[in-house]
């Protein structure tokens, strides 16, 4: 088995382990779920979460469009860029978790954007998303890690677990960057574009994390303390980041849910963590689908399209 296959296998095993953990938590919550009957308020929250996530994806479009412009793309008008992004977005649910990037590269090139510009925009987008997610995730992970170390797990087990996750994530990041051909160095225009994209990505994670806050408060019988509520967007960002860089987990399925459940167990005691994670996953999948339907209308592929 070569190194690439080994990394993918390890990522897949980690995703399966996370799904197994989610299954155990769901089993523990099963008695409560048998008596759970969503009312109109809950359906309204989930519908709003789906729509909110679809609209939040426009921030991702805004960041990518600014990167394209900063890199010198001639055809970076909002409408075609948004359509390219929306039409390729569902590819992240395919095994490999890179087909949305490949699809965007192919559609962008057919539209008339240079391959080097597209590849460089992907590199800067990945770094921008990673830094934005880390900005929110680090305070949350620090709080959860301290809570686990003090109240639940011996420091040795905590260290081993974080080290293992870190190794898999680092391998995933290295693999992604290796497949991205970087042909552009930073200059003033690219730096300004990257900072704008980073701001858009940060707001995206705050909004998406806000959906986790709303769903958690709706389904949790006891309101968590204000500090935990304020850190929940960081929990979403941590789950997104871990799932994104872990090979073998399409759209982070399993990885994200495992992190959300583990975090909610300590940040919102009494919350049905598995149910919340599954409902949020459903809302984001439907949100991606709605984003595609609303903004992914067919493109006219010619160099002078706007």
C-alpha cells in the first residue's frame, strides 16, 4: 500500500470511528427520540437553517470572486462566478472530497479563466478557509480540551487522541496543497484579495455556527451558559475543518458529527448531541442543494461572457 492509499485508509477509518461514536450517542438518546415529535416551531427553525446556510454560501462566492480578481482574472463578474461555484459545490459529497474543486477548475477554464489563476485561487481559498476556521476553532477546542483533561480524560489519553487527529489532518492538508499547482506569489493586490476573502470566510463560519446555536437552543431543555453558547460557532468551525482535511470523508461526514457530539456533550449538558448533529447535517445538505437550485443556472461558455 502506497502512502496516498494509507492516508486515505486512515482518514476513512477515522470517519468510520466517528460514525460509530455518533451511533453510540444516538443509541443513548433513543428513548428520548421515541418521544420526540417535532412541532411547527422546530420545523420552522430547520427550514430557516436550510435557507440561511444556502444564503451564507454566497459569502464563499464573494471570497472566491475577490481572489480571482486579485489574481488578474478577466472574467470575474458576479453572476458567472456565482454559477460556477454553485454548480460545482455538490461535488464535495463525492468520495475524495475534492471534486467540487476540480469541477470549479474545469467550469472556470471553460468560461475563459486561466488554469494558473484558477489553481492559485484554490490555494488561497483553502488557506483562507483554514485560517478563518482556525480563528474560531482554537478558543473552543482549548476550552473543550481543558474541560476533558480536568474532568474526564487523563491528559495522556487526551494527548494521544489530539496527536492522532493532528497527524491525519496534517497529512490531509499536505495532500490537498500538493494537488494544487501554485503559480503566484503574494503581492499587494493578492494580499488585499486574500484578506477580503478571509473576512468573508470568517463571517460564513459565524453564520453557519449560528445555525448550530439556534438548533441547540431549540432542542436543549436546559439553556447552556453564555460562554458555551458563544463558543458554539467555533465548535462548528472545528468540525468543518477536521472533516474538510480528512481524506476519505466526503464533506467531512462522520468527522464533523463526531466533533459536534463530543463538544456538545461538554458545552451543552443535556443536549441531544447526536440529534442536533444529524439535523444540522441535514440542513447543510439541503442548504447546498438549495444553493445549487437558486444560483447554479446553466452557463454560457465563451470568453466574453459576463
